C-alpha cells in the first residue's frame, strides 16, 4: 500500500507520496508514486497514485500516450489537451474507468484487488493551482477551503495532525513541516508506508514547481522525527494526570 497527501492552500499546492510497495512482509520494494503528467509552458500537472500497481501504471500510460476515442477517425486524447484542471480531472476519470474495464477485469478474475485512486494537482494556463481526488470508480471531487487537503492510501495515522493544524492560510514551509510530521506518524505505525518520499511544491504566484526526493537518511527528516518524539513526550508529562487516579496512589 502507500500514503499520498495533497494540500491546497492560499500560498500554493503541496503533494507528497511515499514509495513503498509490497506483496507480503518478505517482498518490499520502492516505486515512484508521484508522477509528472505534464511539464510545459502552458501546464504543469502531477498525479499521486495509490492502489494496485498494474492499474495505476495503466492509468498513467493512458494519460501520457492517449485515451482511445469512441468516434472513428478521432485521435486519442492525452493530458496535454484539456483547457482547465476540471477537464483534466474528467480525462483522468475516463482513464481510471478504462483501466478498470481492461486490467481491472483481468485481475478481479483471479481474485486480486484492482482498485486504484489518485490525487491530481497542478495548473493550466494562468489559472490557480487545483487539487482533485479521483476515486477508484473514476468519479472525483475538488479540494475546497473548508478542508484544504486530500489523502489516499493508508492515511488514518497521518490525519489527526492535519485536522488540528492545516488551515487555508498556512504558509507553504509550515505546511511542508506538518506534512512531514503526518508521514512520520504513518511510517512509525504502518509497515506499508516508508521512505523515500517524493514531493512537489507549486506556489500560487506562478513560480515553477519545486520537486525533491527525501531519502531514508535525510538529515532534516531524521531531526524532525526525533524532535517531534521528544516534544510529544514533554507535552504528555506536562498534562496533569486524571484526578481519579490518585485513589490508587
């Protein structure tokens, strides 16, 4: 499994994905889950994927190489064509549905789960950054200000800190730090999630995106994990014990 996080803030868009894949406790490897779908002068589009690797690879390939059209003589459609992020999300949904009908059907026939979900983020033209959650059936929703983040994959351990701290007004640097803490909690509690992490930061002001990989020995991530553990320990000690427990002292 995996964990992917997208945060859409006033200051910009952040996407983070881990790289762990496994077919059992004795078969663990890494695979890039944050994909560059388009990186041109008029569009920069990224997708983070979770679920069956065969399904997600098929979806990404269809978006890059083209989704066949039902109309005879019409060229296949690629992610280079939509004129808005909403239209791009629709195209991704079509790719998901097509993958379900082909690879998914074959996998389900031998009782292998074929489900896959994606986070689609980026900007087209002069539009602001946008973030969409594409479900395994191909339907999707757009990220809204009331809850400015989406998660897919094994996300339950990484959600509490996001609920408590991420706001639309959160600066990008602080949001990245909180995102790392979300992944640190997930990695500590779930063997299906692990470093390296791939990330993308797209500022709202039109500057080019920043991309980076956080390796297993990254000094900042290691320091953040240690500091967070120490702070949690100190905070726990600072909170008074339940008063009814004095009966046992």
